[in-house]
C-alpha cells in the first residue's frame, strides 16, 4: 500500500484518518477515538493487531470484530487503500511523516501520561528526536502587547542557553514568540499544532530550523485540517504531556484555551509544575491561576537559575492531602 509506513500505521490511518487531499471530503465512517480504542482492545484480546485487518486473509478477523464495530463499516474504511497511497505520497513530498500508537517510536511520554487518550496518529515534520527531549512549555494568549512578546522571546532565548526545548502550540502571539526566541538563539522548539501542519511546515521561517534538526512540528490532526476550537482545546494535553515544566505568560480568567488548559492541568492531570508570570503588567487571569495552585515564576536570569526550575514540584491542591507531582498547558 505505502512503503514508508508500518502496516499497523497504514491500518490505523485507514480506520481513523480523514485522508484529506485536494477537495476530497472526509469519510463519515471514520472511527472515533473511543471506537478505535474498543477495537484495539478487542484485537488484543484476540492476540491480533491492526495490521492483520489489511492482510489478504483478513475476512475471518473482520467477522470476529463485528461485536465492536459493524463489519461493513470496517470494510468501507479499509478499502481506501488507493486514497491512502495518494495522500502519503503528497505528505512525503512535503517531508511530513506519520507514526501511530502501534509504532515503537511513538512518544513514551504520551503513552505514559495520557494512556488511551494519547492520539492514535501523530503527523510531524522535522527532527523526531525532539519528541522526547521534554523542556519548558510556554503558553499564553494570541493577542498581547509588544512588551509581553519581548518578554516571551527572551524566555525562549534563555531556554536555548540552558539547552532546554521550548514546547508550545505554534499559534500567533505568545506561542510563536517563545518558539522564535529559542530558534533565534540557536535553541530547539517543539510546536504542537492544532491545524495547518502542512502550511506551517512550508513557511519560509520554519525551513531552516527544520533542516537543521532544531524544530519539530507535530499534530494529531490531518496536515491539511483547518482551525477548530475543539481541536485547539484537545491538543493542550499534548503540550503539557511532552514538557517537564510549564509557564503561563498570559491568560483571561474563565475563558479561552490557555485558561482551560492550565486549569485542567492544575485540577486533574498534574503532569508538570505550572508557573505563572510574576513580573510586568498585572493579570487577573494569572492571579486566578495562582489561586488555583499555579506557582509564581521565579523569573530566572541565567541558565543555572532556569534549570533549577525543573527541580521544583507542584504543591498538592489545598483540598488534597497528596503530594503528587504537577502539570502544564496551551491555547
């Protein structure tokens, strides 16, 4: 079907991915994450794997899966092999690669922290090795003033000097400022995109760092997918899960993706320590996050001080007697 993808990834793409090419429309038969997880568990119980569904002798296995997914629906999805070949050729021409949860190079952090909520498919462009480097997640609003852009750019540069990867969402405003600051200082950046991976990867400003192995663009959504609020909210988890600590530069109280992602981390997920900017213009949103357990950013001025941040642990919520570790976020 396609030489560059593992058989398991081919099968998972056929079952779950829209395979968008030109004006082609996504199949209405696509398995939802919950449906795919049920199918994957069923296959494990049968001591089989997704690749077995596209084997020449798959008829009996497809019938055996009727208990969890309609057989005719599975067949319609698995018959999209020609479209998959076209789409993968299109991606490869743009240096976009694909890995699935069944591949050994799938990020261990996502599996360990998100478990079955880890995205079934990840699309990427750039150095795969950056997936496991951890680093500092920097998140904030799209619409901020130049003072905050400059502050965030400096944080990115400081992370570069400390050899820490900046993890962010690639959106305008705070995200791009943090990534730009790191890359301009010769550092590394990992952008977790909610949309437009293909378009972003073709951006002139990204090409140099991508070629140099200092930038990785990653998305759980089709490389041609446009912006959707739900996707932007869902990818928050990935930013936190792939980092070691997180800094919220700006947030509006009780609204927006940055706020929702930070609160989710502080209240439930607690993957990494969450810090809130503590200098510059006051922010009701940041004050409110501190009230929920975010810590004041110590505003490190050199590499040693920044690296010390990663040794900090998140205090347990006031309502809990636990002393678990922490959290992180995005918009």
